[in-house]
C-alpha cells in the first residue's frame, strides 16, 4: 500500500517540479531521492532517557550515550533504513513497541525465556552487563551472593538485578529480603549509609561515578552475581529488521568499532560475552 | 497487539495485595488533612493575627512544590534529624528501623493539609455572612457558631471536593515508591519484572484504582444527598 | 571528591530548567483551558440531568479520575491514533506534545467538572428564585447571578488544580517530552543530584504559584457578592 502511494506521490511531484519554479526545498529533496533506488525506510527506535552512560539526555536535551552511538554506527552500515529516535522511559519503550509506536527498543534490555514469549530479541548482543553487589565502603561481611541471605537488598522493578535475585530467592526459600524502589541514586546511597538496606546491585562503572559524585561511599564486593548480555528488542514479526541489525552488529564487532565505542563511552570493553 | 490476559490476572492479584498500602496512604493523610486543614482554613478566613500569615505561607509553599520533593526532604531531613535526637536521648532504635510508610504518611499528610485547607477555605467563604451575624445575635460564641451553624453548611459543598482529594491521594500514593514504599501501581509493575509485560501490569493497576474510586464516588454521592437536607435546595 | 548534597547546584540547574518552562506552561495552560471548557460542559450535563449525556458524563468523569494518568496517556498516545485511523485521520505524525495536552486536558476536565458542579450546587436557591421573579431567563440567571457566586468557592480549588497540573507534567517525561519536571529528572539522571534539581523546579513553581495567588485575589475581589471580610 505504502509503495503505491509513494510512487504516485513521486510522479506527481516530478511533474509539478518541472512546471513550477521556486520549489520548496522539500519538493526538491523528494525529487532528488527518486534518483536513489528506494527511499530509506524510517525505523523508530525507542531509546532510554535517564540511564547514564548508556542512554540519557545531554545538557541541550539531545540524546546521547552508548546506545545512541552504537545505533548510529549500525545505521551507517544499513543505508536502507533511516533511524529516528524517541527517548522514553524504560517501561514505556516496551509498551510503545507493542503498540507499534516504535520499532526497536534500546535500553540495555536483557533476554530470558519469559520475555522471549512476547518479544523478539536480537541474536547478537552488544553489551555485557556485569552486575555486582554494592555495599557501604568498609563493610566486610558481605562477599558474595550467598552472604546476602537474611540481608536487605534494594532493587528496581523491571531490572535484571531484580530478576536475578528473584530467581535466587526461588531456589533459596526467599532468603534475601528484596526492597523494591524507584529511589534515585542519592536516596539509594543514603539508605546504604544509614544501614536501612545492606546492599544494592550495580555495575562497576556506575559505582565509580557514584563515588566521584558523593565522595568515597560505596564499594563493590565479590564476584559478579550475573553477567548477562543485552540485546535490542523487536516485535515478533520484524524478523528481517532483526537479521539486518544482527548482521551490522557482527560487522561492528569484527572491525573493532563496537569495542572502541564501549571503551570510550562506558569505560571498558564490555562487548564480548563472559 | 496481543494482550496477555492471564498475566494481567497475575498482576491484578499483586495489585490487590498492595491495595491496603495505598488505602492507608490515602485515608490517613485525608483525615489529618481535614482536621488540620480546617484549622488552617479557619485561621486564614478569620484572619487570626500571626497564624493567618503563617498558614498562608505554608499553603502556598506546600502547594507549589512537587510531592516527590516533600517526600525526599522528609526522607533525608527527618531521618537525619531523628538519628540526631535518638543519639541525644540514647534511644535504641535508629531511623533505619522505622518503616518508611510512616515517613510517606507524614509527607503526604503535609501535602494534604495544604490542599484540603484550600477546599475548606472555599467552603467557609461560601456561607452567607448573615449566618454568622444571626448566630452571634442570639448569643452564640465563635466556636458554637462554627461547629453548629457554619461547618454543617459547608459539608454539601466540601464533600465532592474531598472525594476528589481522596482520589488524588489514592492515585498519588504511587509517588511513595521513591522511598521504597510499594503501592498498587508499583506492586503490579513489579510482577512484570521477569516478562516485561508492563502494559498488562498497568491495566491491572488501572482496574484496581478505578473500582476503588467508584466505591469512593458512591459513598461521596450518598453523603452528599444525606447532607443536602440542611440546605434549602440548589440554584439549578 | 563530591558531596551528597551540593547547594550550588540548585542555582546551576535553574537556568536549565527555565529553558523548558515554556513547554510546561504550554501544557498546563492549554490543558487548563480545555479542562475548563469541557469541564463546564460536563458539569452542566450532570446538573441539568440531560438524559444519556448525563450518564456518559458521569462515566467519563469516573474513568478519568479513577484511572492512573499514565494509563490515560497510553490510551491517548497509543490508542487514539489507531482509532482515528479507522475513520481515516492519521495523527501518528503529530508532535507528542499534542497528545500530552489532550491527555491532561481530558483529565483536568473531569476534575474541574466536579469542582464546578460542587460550587454551583453551593449557591443558594433563593438567588435563582429571586432572579426568575424579576424576569431573568435561565441563561441570564446562570451567567449573571449563579456563576459569579460559584466562582468564589471554585477559585481556590481551581488554583490547586492548576498547581497540581504543574507537578503532574512530570509524567510527560515517560514519553520523552522535556518540560521543567522532565528536565529536572534528566538532570538528576546525569548528575546524580536529583534533589537539587527538584528544589530548583520547586522554586520555579513557587514563583508561579505566588503569581497565581495574586491573580486569584484580584478575581475574588471582583466577584465578591458576599462580603468575605467577615466581621468576626
């Protein structure tokens, strides 16, 4: 349907442009594009807006971060698509995807069988998210996930730290007390300092930034409790889109561009699977 | 788009489980708001010397700042202050042992006092001055006038707005999640952690909210009808 | 090394937030206008007990007050375009801002219609009787006698609604609209100092609220049919 309308529009505009003088720049753009093989298909990407350094808004309100940079590179390799970005909140992105308002979800989403029932996940991951336990600096009693038994840990809903700990609790008789919260960083750090919660889950990069911002207050302990790969999320029927982007990601991994972006923006090469 | 009804039921159950939390976070601030809000409104309408200005400042400031900020200030400030006092008096409990729901209740109450006082103030101003004059002329004191003549007359006016306030507080209780208090909305959303089915969770929460709000509206309507018998009928 | 709370940041955040003020004001003012007009219509439906319309109004008001704003936003943002597509109107390309304004306007209408209904009901029937007895029509009675008196009660509540809307605009950030509250959240996410940003936003809202108060006092003085300066 769209293609038929497009060719009608293009023919009509061609005729118009021949007879009219002083065309608007829009018309001349469309005329120019008819010289290409096909106009790029617009793909709307739902990208996060409050998760530094992955996806956030800079001072001028423009989208910035790792997700954005990677997708820009992917777009360069796939000229048949034109990526447009819609920043939104984590949960809203998924609702938008289902409602066809966006075509791809990019917010460090992680996959599991439950989620794969409804959504299509990419085949190639583009980051590895290494979750660690974060506690008050100087604390020595917690060294690993088993030490969290009987302790209180803060998690945020929808996140993989919640999922990981919930899974652990299922196998261990709900040993860890989970506190769900949408608290911002300052509140979380304060809670840990006060002793209200014993730990929260984070990645090294964010913990380093927390320490830089607030003073040396948090440390990560023990081995990572989970290390999962992040993928882009698509609708179940968009298999072609997924294949194309997977291909592009493979290329970026092979030529080292992905690693470089990872090192530049998130401080280390997190692009290979652990 | 497909909609997973089965999961929505799961989310619904979780949402219902947290309904008491939301109800507490709505009713307690409402009651505190009515009691103290009436007091604040009276000081403003009667222009009681010092209290009038203080009340005005209180209402304007609290109405203006976001509720989330009130809660955050409560959390940081109160906790800090509490610990200091606890050290001073050698209490054994520390702030970390206080259930955060109390902090949320205090924060929401502070907000409720400000907004409800505006409702009461509007009601007080609607009563004809003749009522005040008449009751003074038969020798009633200010307190008697207020309690026996004026306040009963503002009920029919004030009840619908209090219903709106209650609904606002009930839905707004979700802001308490900022300080880790889980309410209906977030209780539902938490269940979608594993499967990312957030839409179903939102819908489940919406159902719970709507059903409870319909109950509130029914009760409010019955109250309105019952209290109208004090009035002479309405302008339309 | 940083601190947990940096007072200076509040002043650093203020100009950034002010740059988004026009969006907030646009949303709030438009929504208030839509809300008032639609609210009056809905209130009249219910007050005059017009069949069918009155029941529809009641259901609409109940739904809008009873369901969370984010669900209403989803319905308008995701659902409305699909529905309108059926009758051939494509609004998918509309700026997100319009969807936000529509959602807030519809929501405000529900709450405001209750305020208006309550304030009209509070006007004494004697006023209407007197107006009819000197030969005024229904419309004249309403517009010249009843409405101004109902304003006196409605105003403080409308003010609260307006200020409430100012803060509720934070919801728009979930679909990517950056207004004052949204900017505050964004700053919080990037600098990890949320409280300072919120305080800066609060300062802006306080100024707006105070201006509003002054405005309302002026309006109140003009519709003072009852002497509010009670000789008590």
